[in-house]
C-alpha cells in the first residue's frame, strides 16, 4: 500500500539511471498481470533475461534488498508510484551506487520524523540491532512520509502496527529474507520515451501466522481497520486485512503494485520486526492477574461461619435434647397438679395491667376523649405527607459512598442525561435488516420527534429539552441514523434497491460516507437532496473531523453509530468480531438524550415531554403492526412507583372492610339454632370500631412521621397497613375472648372496672410483651442505612406501638362502655355460656367472691371504690370444638418424642437456612419494584432478552483524594500518562487500561467488553482535526 509517492525529478540518481534500457530493446517480455501492458518480466529473480536487461543478480540473504527508490511514473494527484526493482545490498547501494540509504547520514529532521512514522521499526532495527544501511533512501522516505501518516485511527497501537508492516516492506535492511518480486514492469520515461526503467508490478510478502493474527487482534477494534477493509470484503482476519491493503490500485488510492501476502508457517518462530516489540501493546492478562484473582474472591469468606454453624447447632441441639430427657425423667408422677410458675416480669406487668384496666373501666369517657384528641392531632400531619418516588432516595442512603459520589458528579458535571428509550423488535421474529422494518422504525421515530407537551402554560417539544452533542440536531442514538432518521433519505436508496446495501456499508464504516452506494446512484443520474450532500448538520468548527462526502453514514447530529451494542440487540455472539453478523440483529434501540439539571425544578419541561412520550407509545404499542414496542423515560420509575402507591389504596380498603365483617362476626357468639335472638344480642358496632381504631393508628403513625418531614415510601403503603391490621385483629380477639372467659367463670354481672381488671391481668402481659417484642424486632431493622428498609422498620415499629396504645386505651374504654350495657344474670349467661348438664342451674347461680387487690392503687376520689378482682368459679365450663382441638394439640406437643422431633427439625432448618444465605443474590430486581401490570415490567424483560449493554459506569479520579495530588497538571507527561491508553507513552497501568482490563472480564465485572472510553484519548483526535 505505502511504498512510494509523488516524486520530484531530483530523485533520478545516476546509479538508477544505469538500470534504464532503450525501449526498443524490450523484447521477449510477457503481459503484465495487473496493468495489462506487454512489457513485464516475470520472475526477475531467476529469469535469465534479467541479466540481459541490466537488472543485476538477485541474492537472498541478510543485508540484501529487492527494491529501492521510487520510479518517476506520472500518476494522478494523490496516487503513489511503484518502486524501482534494484537487487543490491544496502551497503553497496550506499558505497557503490551513491544512494542515500545510510540512516545515520540522513538529515536530523528526517531522522526524527522517521522515528515517529516507524517507531516499532526504528526501535527494532536501528536502536536494538544497530542497522544503518536501509533498503529505502532518504528521498524515498520523504515521499512516503505523507502516506504513512494517512494511516489514522484512535488507537496508537493499531496505527503503529499497520505502519510497521509497510516500514518493513519498504526499508527493512534484509528485504530478500521475506519478500519475492514476481514481476517487473518496464515503464517508458516521461521525459524520454525511448528509455524505460524497471518498476515493481507484483511482489510477495511473507508473514508469519502469529504475526498476521497479532496485526488483526491489535487493529480490529479500531476505526481504521473498518475503513481499510470491511468484513464483507474478507477482512475477518489479519491476512485478509493485509491482502486488501496490498491490492493493486495504480493511479488510485492504495498500493501502486500488487503485494501478495502469504502466511508462512515456517516463519512462525522467525524474528520479524515488530512482533515482539510492540511498545504500546495492550496489557496481557498476566499484568492484571492479581486484580482478577482479587475480584474473583467472594466478598465474604463463609467457611468459618459454616463450620461454626455446624458445631454450634450440634452442641445446642445436644444440650436441649439432654435437658428435655433430664426433665422428663425427674417429673413426679404423683403430683398431678402442676404448680404455675410466673416470672417476676409477667407478675409486674399483670398487676400493672389490672390497675390500668380498672382505671379505664371507671373513666371510659375521659379516656376516649383524650385519646381522640391525640389521634386527631397526630393524623392531621397527613396534610404534610409526601410520597417518595425517587428510586435513588428509596434504595441508596445519602451517607453512602455511592450516593455522595453520584451527587458530587451531578454538581460538577450536571447529572447524567435524561434518557428516553424505545426497544423495537419485529413481531415476526425476523432480523431488522429489512427494508420495511427500517422504514417503519424511521417513521415511528419521526412521530416521536414531533410530539408536543404542555408544561404549565408553555408548549414543549423535543427540540426544547434534548441534548445536542454537536450543537445542531438532537442526540438520538439509533441504527437508523445511517439514514439520518430521515424518511426522504431512506426513500432515495430504497427506490433504487440500495437501502440495505447502504445499511450494510455503514455497518462496516459508520464514520465515513458510503462511496460505493453513491457511485451506483451517480451511475443512475440520481440527484441527491441537499441534506445528503456532505454533512450539512455538522457545525463548521468541527467539520474537518469528518469526511465531507455524499451519502453519509454519520447521524443527523454528526456522530458515528459505531457502538453497535447500544443500538442493536439479539445479535449473534460472534458479531463483535465480525460486524457482518450485526445484520442478523432482531432488536434495535432508539435512545433520546436530554439535559438533566441538578435543580429538579429545571427539569419540569423534560418531565412533561417524557410523560407525553409514554402516553403516545402506550397507544402506539397496541396499534403498531410491525414492532413489539417496549419503552421507558426518565420519569417512568418514579411515576410507576407513585401509581403503585395510589393503587395500594383499593386492596388496603378492601382488606379493612373484610376484616370489619370478620371481626364483627367473630367476636360474638352465635347460636345457630336461634340466629334471630343471637343477632339481636350481637354487638356489631364493637367489631367495626375496633377495626376503625387500627386504621386510625396507621393514619396517626404516618401523620406523626409526616410532622417530622419523613416522606412516605411505597413499601410502607403496601405493608404497614396490613401488618398493623394483622396484629391489631389478634389483639381484638384476645381481649374479647378473655372477657368472655371472665364472664363465663363468673355468671353474675361484674362491674366494668372489675371485668376489665380481671381480663387484662390475665391477657395483658401477653399483649404487652408481644407488642414490645414486635416493635423491638422492627427497631433493629433501623440499623441498615438503606432508606426504604430503615423507614419501613421505623414506621412498622411505631405503628405496632401506636396501635397497642390505642387498643389499650380507646378499645378498652369501648369494652367498658359495652360491659355497662350488657344484660344481667341469666340473660348474660345464656348469651355467653349456653346451659348444659355440667353448668350451674339458672335458679342457683354460684357466688363469684370478690376482694380488694393488694397491689398498689392509683389515688381515688372519695366516692370511688377500690378496684376489685375476682376469684373464678371452679365449676367446669364446656369446651367448644376449637378449644378441644387446641387442647389436643397442646397435649400432643408436650410429649417428649414430639419435643425432640420439633427441636431437631428446627435446628436442621435453621442450619440449612444460614448455610444457604450466602447463596442469595444481592440487590433488588428492577421488576420487583414495579406494579405487575406496568409497562416497565415488559421493558425490563426486553432488556434481559435483547440487550447486552446496560447503564454507564463513570470512573472519576478526584484530585486531593488520599494519595492523589492536590491538582492534575495535564501539561506534565507523567500525569497525562496515567489518564490515557492510546499513545505509546501511556502508562501500562493507567486508569483507562485498568478499566479496559475490567471490561475484558465481563464474567467478573459485568462490564460490556469493548465499550469503554477515555476523555483524553477521544480529545486528542478531536483537537488535532
């Protein structure tokens, strides 16, 4: 490809003039393979005619050259010229033929320039091996200099490797060791047609298999490889790339002679310049092996925990089983009556609850009024309630490093762009590379771009909110940008059956114009619209970065769509190595980027447009006949969380209504043989009010937190009302049941204070201790810094305690009022305990003795009596079916074999649970936070099914952090080397190289391979354009 260039007349040196022969003497020559002339000599290295034509004797060996200098062939402007065929040693060329091929005698400026253009060759041949006689002259290098620098690309490694191929071809001091000249073409002199000179027509360049592979591996990810040769043209290997570069392109852009590249296995272990001296080669895995090993280690070593679990569970199980056996053997069978042992704590709570029950029973109205005022004040805080819908504030603690780094990024650079995205998948399951599919995608995006919304009194369009990467059109990343998302552009290609051809060509060279398709259109005399002539959308300040040609592949805003994994989905696994396969993608993405301001108030326009975007696509999703549409916008998650919060009202209300019915029926005793009288005696209001008080406790809890400025979260709306309802209903049944028990034991009508004192003395400790235990368990959940968990635990603990307080005050007061209205004597007995043969007769009711309790009492008024407690009747009470079932279960559970079995199962289950906890996946699935009917669920499903690239990760290096310097001086090469990877001077363990190494192990880091960028590496080509 690069062996010569436009050459001045001064290159004609006397030594090469000797190789010229009279044109008339050129007889016996054959047809040229590529130029179709009749003046070529085949196999000049062995052809006897070569000596007669004065070409010299070819010798293969170290220090021998096959070509040198550049022929003065007249070519078009910008085209290169073939080299002279000169079989001579490098030293003889300098000493005998007076050619300027001794590098040490070149001009200092040319020497310095050569080091930049051929750095790998210079290090290997001139510095390391001290070679001074080259197979190229100084004048020849100057003519090739411009061509060397035409090899571009963003990565210095690929650029240097490709340059090294042609530096070796033209200048290697031992050319003949790896090159054969197959044919020489005699060209007539442009100044004297009677004289002709020999130029290379065809040569064979032998490269090792490993060398060709390494060339491809170092270049395939760079833009230049796609420009030089697309996979469609066979460039899916290093040899394919080299063959394409060596194609005969005389008087055109490319090599002026044919260069046949041959992979020779025998050269695998031969030393070829550059194969072992890539000073800027990407780091091998061994460089990062320690990093990979560190990341492969589990975050927590559970081995010690597992061993402790096994030993601890076995020891505890043995102790418990031994204790049970010991107790069983020492039971005194002669003592049939068990002595009731009550703990000190339970006794204290029992006495306190008895006193409290007596107090409330004597002052129910005052308690109700006071607590109603408290509930009203607490619930009034609801007017300040705010529902938290920001997922970041829900799941990330503000004290966490992640939140602080994200917040600092937002302050310094503005938050990351607001994203609105569509995932388009053909309904027939086919690929996207079909005309009607691409056309429909363009039309759909045009509809989206035309959407208008209203924010307050302002009309808002996409142009008002979008980010403009180049200051022109909105940044919309989609594969249809190969047509600039313009339906008229697509129609120009489609009318001539060139749409798919243009699409494929742009896949291979997304940053360049589609010259091939443009030539076909020109042959058909097609007049292109102005928007397809050059890059009219690119601002003049950066237009020099892009080729200004017709039929552009660049997007409407001037950026190439070369990040295939961000615009395509469901493509073959090997598509990364062969972009041809991206045509088989079955999904495409359209991503709109908008400005995202740190001040949320400034995002109101964007939010209004995004909601219009969602509304439109919901309708389009049902009507579109081509695509299965999935979509999201920046407001989607927050809006869906808010919608879920509103949707939770209906199931919560329904649950409370059902509980009202259930409790109302459950707290009354029904005689199914006499339902009419049972219904007339039933207290339906008490059950309703009991459930209403639970609801009031939930509202009061939320109101109290709202007074403190704590936002309400979706998990609180979904769980706390039901949790409080479950606990509160249990307490209602326990209290009412215990009152029934007391009334059954003492059929005579008891005063409310005595009745409640006796009932709370019995059941109160259980309710108090259970409520305190439940609240304490939730309080422990406040240890976690995650806001959603922390505030849920706080709300739940508070709701349990508030519900307990309300039930121990207002509900007990209601029970006291209800007891005052209950019928006396046998009427009460018939309601609570139907007569039976074992119960006392109605005519001779037993006496229920009462006496004053000895527990400390509150101060009483003069007309008040001290609280009393009752001594229960010893007569047996008939048991219901449920009570008999419970008694049977309790007696069965008390058996020693059953106890041992239960303990064994419990410990085994506990051990297995702890053991398996380390296998739990951490984090929250996005779908789990969304309502089941939300469009976001199908969007997340589409991401899982179709996409390979997720949200971006930013690595920010902060000055002054730990060992970092107070400021980064990018004029200091030492600093610059730590922030780049595309230059030879970049540090091997620079930040971009480290990020690339992480991306190369996606199974460890979950980073998409090949999609990482460094601002400095991208800035250099931008600044030098």
